[in-house]
C-alpha cells in the first residue's frame, strides 16, 4: 500500500526537533490539556451516571412503576384485576394497597402527618425494594390482627420512637359523623420495623397490614388500587398505555413519569449542561493547537516553499499540517480516554482509600442518600467524548494549515 506523501511528511515533522523549543512546549501542553479535559469529562459523567443509577434504584424501587385503579371509589375485585394486569407485557408483579392520610401521635415527641398504607407483605416485597432498606424488623412481621406498623426512619426519629414502641394512628376516612362533628378513628399500633431509603418516604410513609387498614378505614373488601412492577422501569409508560387501552374506561392508569419524571429530566439536563461546560476544557486545549500550528507554519516557511517548488500542491501542504496538528489531538485524546476510563472504573475504591487514610467523608451518608461515591462508566459517553475531542483537534488545524497552503514560494525564499 502506497503511503501518502502528506502523511509521511506530517509524521516526520511531528518527530523532528525544533529550533524553537517554545513551540514544543506549547504542543506538549496542548496534548496534556486535551488529555485532562477528556479524563475529567469521562470521570464526571461517570459519577453523574452513578448517582442517577442509585437514585433510580432507590426512588423507582420504592414508588410504584404503574398504578391501576377503578374510577369508582376503590377496587372491588382486586384479584380479578390482578389477573388481567399480570397478562400485560413486561409486568413482573402486582400488589394491592390501601392508603389514606393520617396523623401519628407519640407520647414522647408530639405528632407527625403522613400517609398510612395498608399492604400485603408477601406481595409488597415483589413490587417494592423497601424490604432491602429495613434497618430494623421486616415487612413480613406485619400480621393480620396484630396491628403492627412499619415507619420510615425520619418519622420514627421525629416521634422519638423505635421498634417495639407504641404509636397512635388517627384517620379521618371512615370516621363517625355526629351532630357534634366528625370523630376521627384511631388505633394504637406497635412498631414492628423501621426502613430508611434516604428519600422523602422516610418522613411521610407508614405501613400496616392491608386487613388492619381495611378495618380501620372501614373499606370492607375494597382496596385503593394495584401497585405494578415492570421489568424495564424506563419503559413503564408503554405498559401504562397498554393497560389504559385494554382495561377500559372504568379504570384509571398512571405511572412513575407523572410523579418522578421531572426529577429525572432535571438530572438529564444537568448531565447535558455538565457535558457542554467541561467540553470547554477540550476547546481551550484545541486553541493551543491553533497557536502551536500557527507558529509551526511560520517556522516552516522555507520548507513549504521548497515543497511547492518541487511540485507539491496547496492541498498537499494543507494535509501535511493537518496531519501534524491532529497527532497532538489524537495522542491527547487516547491518553485522556485511557486515564479517564481507569479513573472512573476505580474511583469508588480510590475515594474510599482516601477516606480511610485521612479520616474524611467525601459523600456524607447523613447528607446524601448514599454514603459512597458511585461511578458507572457508559460506553456511549466515552464514544461521544472521544469523537468530540478528535473533531475539535482536527478543526483546530484547518486555519493554520490553510495559511500554510497559501504560502508563496518566492516570498518565503526571498530572505533565505
């Protein structure tokens, strides 16, 4: 295979020693700048991917992926509805629940307001990850007739309660109406467990057995709705649309995009803005390539004139300097990708080492919803970053190379 003369000379210029060491200095720093920009961009996006993954697993694991209910007051035959729902594509499990606003009263620290949920423990564990975040007790300890309750950690702290303590639950739904007014229904429950997801659920949700909730709220055999878990949570809207089309107008269907969608759209917007801002680091390094190549073209005026005299066309001269300048970007990009992938892959272990070594906490567990720095390397992100860095590097060489191709041999050799 015949090697193009422009590539040969361009690569030769890259390896050649220069009389002006300042040009070599700028060239090295332009490569380092591109490498640093690529490395930082890969690492930061990997950390943001990690936070998004943890947020998705914790929040979307605790909230229903899809909810189905009757437009009338409550679902009268939830078992029949469950059978229909389980036949829908991508549906993994379904669980009935009863919910109502309630007030939780403690004899130690006043009252808290929140949501009281009646659940079937054996089915709830299939549609929710609450069981994975139990710090005391278990969902399976909720037994019909024993009036046990499971509280979020924040609510338990605010009430000054722990497992085994008593809490009084007051509800308005199902209350007795008399000439004297509305008499709320109340019942003392024993705390059987406490969960902590590091989300708002910890401060506003309490769970009891669905049969106890039906008695307290006078629901009879009705439930509020069905909670549904799907295989692909990001495509829950497709399952929602399918159920909406097949169940009929007597039922309503909702999915997590209505309640949590804005949060994840905000995360995607932050990732986009972070990508744009950190790309400016690569752009600054690319400007250094422009400066380097302008000085190289000036330094090589005599060489350009000789090449033109020997028959080299302006396009050949342009390609020579594009090849020479692009080498800086290619080397910097390769170094940046290798170092960025290595850093992003080992970042949690590196951060943990420094935390143990110096006794500091980079991601405090009492501030954030996790106590470690997550990282998730995404091949698409690496590919896009690599392509952007290479494109900027090539574009940065075009103007200086064009200036070199416009050199007039007679004028360049005039004072040689």
